[in-house]
């Protein structure tokens, strides 16, 4: 019995697998593996598989279990418990909570006596979230310490230096040690990247939380192996992903230590959206003294909104504060808001030349996403500033566009559509500023109600042809406006009933469109306009004071008028097929489309006293002469008044279009249309109610589309009636026409503007070798000033100053001979405008019976050139032909120094100033490593 039990015990123990080290070899049986083999090891706690109970031969009857079976099961339970207890004790002893996986391409040597392993050749060790790669690794199983180092080649260069990764942290070094249990490490010559910067140190330690303690470290934002600059740190504490706090440090540029040292400091590295301080800049200004400006605090309110508060303070008492906020809700809306206040003190307090000025500025841009609500939209473009703000704002002194801005426009618009009713409701607030004379025109608010045309007589269920009355449609437009025109200083002190101009307008057009004889389009219309005012202004004459007296009467007043219109038009086509003997077969045909239009309009007179729209008073001068003065109590009101005189006019319009059809191999149809004259229009009218001069002037317009990116258009006017001389020899417009005297209509003037941008790509295209794709890369540029905010900036000139681009690739281009191709990107934009007007203030020529002409010309030039990849020069200028002087002229020079950027902008005319800036490119150090030097026209600095 004992022998049987012993045999069964030995047989069961032979099936138990208790490994300590598990390895997989592809080649060889020794500890040393060939270099072309792969080796993978796993270090783990012993694993005891569950012992399967043998099947019961008795069919599951517990009474049939003999004493031998019970003894074997009891013995196995004791063995299992002892092995499991031993495993728990071992786990507590070495503290390893997970398998340690390691691999080597070359070889691995394991010493069982010391429980150490040596790995060679592109080794890789993994434990939990730790990943270590190195050329040579040494692992001690008892101490849980791994050592990694590179291997020097024959030239002394270290190859396969350790790269340590744990979570999001990564370090490169020459040599390092790491403890699996404590997760502490020691690193020599560490190199790690933190956000925009790079940290290195001779010696460093890592604690269990991942914090690094550096000695003799360097911090730089230069990504070169040998950095252009760095901040030498005697010692530092680095919290990866958060910040670095360091002790005494100094700046080193091009390996030259500079006498710029600080006792301590820190750099934030956090990727988290967070708040923080904004470093100010310093300088001096002659009238306000030394200053600190653009310093403050940034508030990271939420992921959808932020706030930046910055201020400025001067030693002579001036100060200012600016709040800027950006907000964005995905798929809903986005925008920016800026509000700035300045308190400017000039001169010495108590002196006669001392004065204090308060000014402010508000900018608000709001855009609603198209997917937010297809029926309701809200948009805003607000750009309001007091007239003195830009004059005393230091930033504007170096921005000629903002400094010379003469007008500002602001608008807030809300629009909603009721699709089921066919109605649109729109509310707007508008504000126009004249910065020269501080005039303000404000509309607060303007509410519009628009009903789309509907057909009241159209049948719901169509049967047969459409009847003529079913083509009649009716629309409606209603408007409520409240506006004022005043000076900037009087706006807040204005009286609503006296100073504000308000009213309600209703407009109901009734239209229809018919076709006669299949070729003639007839469009009759009836238009009714009603105006509602809440006051009227009555006039009278004060004989004693000899002046007009106005009296405002409050109440409800209705002013209306109506008019009739009838328009007839058709199209005439002419086709010319040129002779192939003369023009060849390239030209297929030339088509001329003639569109004559005749319109008739009639409006009755509402001057009768029964309407109450027009009044009169007796004016008695000092000599007793009495004259009757006609006026309307609603003159100058927001919607005006009705017609005083009856009008009945006929207008003639003739439009011409000429196109040519040619054969083309590039077009898929085999033909291509070319526009010869896109539009040539002539317009003239005849007023049947005017007995003296019924004919209007002749208006001529032409539009040519001969170029792909440019459309030439010009409008001109020819006067119908000739000049006559009175008894004193002074000219006046008579009742005789120029045509009646055998002359063509008197040319009164025209205006035209040309803008052209030249660059190497465009010249290649003009003279061969270029393509449209090269020009497309130049478009959609976001450099320069936002022309949507500053309303007086020429968009073409702004683009021309930033059109020369850097190369998008660092690969040098070569010509056909293999030499490096010469490349110097440049751009030149020229804008020329000319206007020709009849100079009625000049000398009259009695021989030709005409005035001379006055020409007004403008010339603007902007451009830039990149003389190399790092240098960029841009300029803007112009010429004033009337004053014979050069207009606002600016030039700027910038140099990209890899880690730094140097720029200088100069204003040459009409005043002189300069602005020199040298600062670090990295956002982390841009406020700390910078140098600014400025002057302005208000300084007494003469620098050239």
C-alpha cells in the first residue's frame, strides 16, 4: 500500500511545472544566443497550475472513495498550500507587481548565482508603463535595478544611448539607472523635451513621482543639437508637463555667457489651458514719461471663453486698461470682444499747458455658425473709438493705417425667418464715425419686416393654363428707424424727442409680368408708400428778428404717396460668321445681343393743402416786401416727404453684349466663348412734367472681361443741355440741347481705378512657363492687418505687402544644368486711380461754351522682397498729385534668426518714427527675452 501511494505521488509531481525564468530561443541551446537570433525573457512570480482531479471510476459515488484516494488528495492540498505561501512571500520580498519583459538583438548572459542578466544589441526592457531602449543593459533581479548605457565605436562616438519612456515622459541620456520597485533613477547627461523647450543636465535624479532634480542644466527653445542660446541653470527641479523651478541662472548666446543673471525663476510647461501673468514692456515717451505697458493677467475661464486684462501706467500720471475676451462654442458661435480705456495727462499739473483727456475704444466681432440655426442669425462688427483714442494710443503711433483712419463703421444685425409665413424680421444697429470732425451718425434701432411676394389670385389646384391675373404678386416691407446725427461729445446728452429722428415706413409693391407675342416682356407695377411720424416742424417768420422760427408739434402724422410703373423689354440677336478666307476656321461666329428697355413711371402731386403735406408762410423783409415760402413740415425727416410736383417720365435703356465663339483644343466641347464686350449700356430719360428741360443726361457704361482676374468697368455721363450766357456774361445751363446745336452731349467726367500685382509667378505666366497653380498658393493669406476690422485699409495694398512667400520645402531646386536655381521671391502691387470731372469752379471758355476738366489722381505702391530665407523687406508708399507730395510711407525689415526674430519698422512720411524689436520666437520666452526700442512723432528723438 505504501509503495502504491509513493508511486502515485511521484507521478503527480512530475506533471507540476514550476518555472522561475521563461525564455524563448530560435537558435542555440546555450545562454549566449547568435546575433541574428531573437531572445525574449519574462521575469515573474511562480505559477502553479490547478491539479485536475481524476475521474471517479465509481460514477460519482462518494462512498466508493477508498482510503488511497483520500490520502493522495490530502497530500496534494498540503503541497499546494505550501507552494502558494512561498509564492506570496517571494512577491512581498522583491516587490515586483508585473512581469518584466526584456529583449536583445545580439545576446543575453544570465548569472544564476548573482541573479543578474546582461543584454547586448538594441535591447528593450518593459515593465508596466516603463519602456527602456539602449545598446547595453544590466539587470539585477535581487535589487530590481536596471542599468543602461550606450557603446562607443572606434571613433569614440556613443551609439545606442538609453531612451527612457514612462507614460508621457521621455528622457535621453548617456547612462542611467532605474529601480523597478521604488521607481527612482539616476541619469547622466539627460536630454528631455518639455513643451516648446529642451532641458539637458550633467547629473540628474528622478524620484518616485517622476520629478527630476538637475545639476548644471541648460534650458533652451532651440531644436539644434548645438543650440544658438540657452539659459544655464546651476540646479533645477522639473515637474514634467507642469513647470521647472531653478536657482541662479544666466543667459548664454553663441557659447558666450552674458552678464544677464537672475537668482531664481520658473517656466511653466503645462499643456493644460490655464491662467497666468503677462509680462509688461517698458520704455519712455516724451510727453507722458517712462512707462510699463501691456502687462497684466490672463484668465482661463473655461474651454469656451477667456479673458486678458492688461494695463499701462506712466510716470506723469497717465494710465490705461484693456480687456480682451475670446469666446467660442462649437457649431454655435464665436467672437472676440475688446474694451479699452485711457486717461491721458499731458504737461505738468498746475501749468497752463496741462490738460487731461479720457478716451475709450470698443471692438466686437461675432459670427454665428451656419449650422447653429438656419432661421435665426446674429452677427456683429463693432469698431467704435473716441477721436482722441488713436491719437494717444502708443500702439497706433506705429500703425499708420490705424493712425490715419478717418472713418469707422459699426453694425450689429439680428435676422430671423418665419418660413411658414414667408416673413423675415431683421433688427440692426448702425454707427458711422468721422474721426476728423467727431461727427457721429447712429441708428438705434432699425427694425425691418419683409414679406416675400405672394400670389393672392393663384388657384390652389391648377387646371389648364395660367390666367393673367394669377401672375399678380404682392409684397410688403415695413421699417422702424430711430437715428441721430450729432457730435461725439453731445451724444450722451441728446434729447430723444428733439434730437433723435424717428419714424415708421410701409411699402407695398404690386407687380406682375406678362409676355406678349412671345417676344415682348411687359412688367406693370403699382407702389404704395406710407410714412408715420410722431412730430412735425412748423415754420413762421419773425418780422422783428428777421429770421425763421421753427416750432415742433408732437402728435401722429401720416404721409403717403403712390406711383405707377410700366416696363417693356425684349432681346434682339445678331449673328455674324466671318469669312474663313480672311480669318481662317478658328473663329466660328460672333454674336451680338441687343436688349432695349423702355419704362414709364407716373407719380401724382401731393402739394394740395387738403393733404397737409406741404405748407407756406409769408416772409416780409426789412423793406416790406412779402414773398411766400413753400415748405414741408416733414423736410429732413428720416423717410422724407411726398412728391410736391407731378412726375411722368420715360426711360430708355439699351444694353449690348458681344461674344465670339472659337475652336479650342483644351475645352472638352471643342469650342470656347470669348467675351468681346461684356456690357455696353446707354441710358436716357424724358420727364413729361418738366416743361423747360425734360431730357435727362446720357449715362454710358462699359464692362470688359478680357482678362481672367481683372474686369475693366467705366461709367461716364454726357450732359444734354448746353451752357448759355446771361446779361452779365455768366454761364448757366440753358434750355437748348447740345444735340440741337450740332454737338454731342457734353462730357462731364469719369473715374477709374487700376490695381495690378506683379510677382515672378505672374511674369512666368505672361511670358510662358508659368501655371495657375503657382498663383493659387499665394492666395488666402492671413498675414497683415485684418481688413474686416479696420475699414479704411486698402485690401489690395495690404496683400501686396505680404505676397512674397517663403519656400514651402527646404529642398533646393536645380535648373536643367544641375545648378542651384536662383530664387528671390518678391511682390509689387501698384494701384492707380484717376477721376475726370467738369471744373465748374474754374474758368469758362466762351468759344467752346464749356468749362475745363479737373483731374484727380492717386497712386499707391506696396511690395515686399525676400532676399534670402531669413530676410524680408516690405514697404508701402504713394504719391499725392494734388499736393505734389509723397503720401504715407512705411518700410519694415525683418530677420529670422532661427530662435530669435529681429524686426524694424520705419515711418518716413508725413512724420518720422521707428520701432525696433528683438525677441525670442518661442511663446514660453517671448516676454522674457525681448528688447524693444521705439520713437514716435511726439518724441524729440532725431535718429537720422
